C-alpha cells in the first residue's frame, strides 16, 4: 500500500514524542487524512460516522473483534489497488473478494459496525510494518489499551506487540479527522527529521 509517505513528512516535527508504553496510544496533534480516505468517507458514510453501538464487556468485545478479523482475512485475497482498480490509494471495500490492506480494514470496520461495535472504539490507522512498508490496520480501543486487527495475522495484538511503527489514525470522536500517534520501533527516525 502506498500511503504516500507523505509518510508523513508531517511527522518531521521535533516536538513529537514517542509513546513507548502499552495501553492507549496518545495523539500529539491533528493531521491531514491519508490520500484516498476523504473520498472513501464521501462514498461510505459509515466510515466517518459516530454510530453508537452496544455496550459490551472487554472479553465480549475481544471475542467479536477476533471473530471479525478472522472472517474478513479468510474472505479476501490480497491485491493491490493498481491491479483491482487501475489506480493507487483507492480506499474502498474489497471487490470480487480482493483488496489491499485498507480495504481489509474498511471491511472489518463495516462488519464490526453491523455487529453493534461502537464507532467511537475504532480507528483506521496507518503504520510502517516490520519491513518499513506503508500499511493500514484497524485499531480498536478496549479499557486496557489499543488493539490491532491486521490482514497479516488472524491474531489480535496490542499495538506494542505488532512490531509496527504507528504514524497516524482516525480520531476516535471525530471520524473524519486524523491525528499523529507516532510510536513504535522507528518513531525516533521521524521525530529527528
């Protein structure tokens, strides 16, 4: 996925700090949404809505997100936007059972919303994977921290156990807004620019 490493030239702000502890990732400031996200919000109102959802315990929530993560991962075959749509950075739901990482994350968001999971507990997020490649995942917030639904694994992991460097995410309250969450193994590379 090419989330224009505008990869966040924006992140080259020396005042940013790296969050190194587990738990909830703290935002440092607002930022422009990744290329393709705003048009996806226009096409899919649910992506940027504040749908309430039902109250559930963390154990029930974790069971639900694990189930949805596995179902979506099993239903979609990886394919780049350029192959499926003839263009890059096209944030959409998977087409013909194929999609790239943000398509998986959007499908998981939709499935969780349909199952009653609150929108205020989910955030599309952009990261650098362990290889330094741009990647999109879905972050869910439980009482003890932020967890990641990823098309690369059927396991749900806390953000600090992914090995990813977290760059930015949707704001949990204002779903059309994005914020910097610079944290993880490569975070210092960005704050020193």
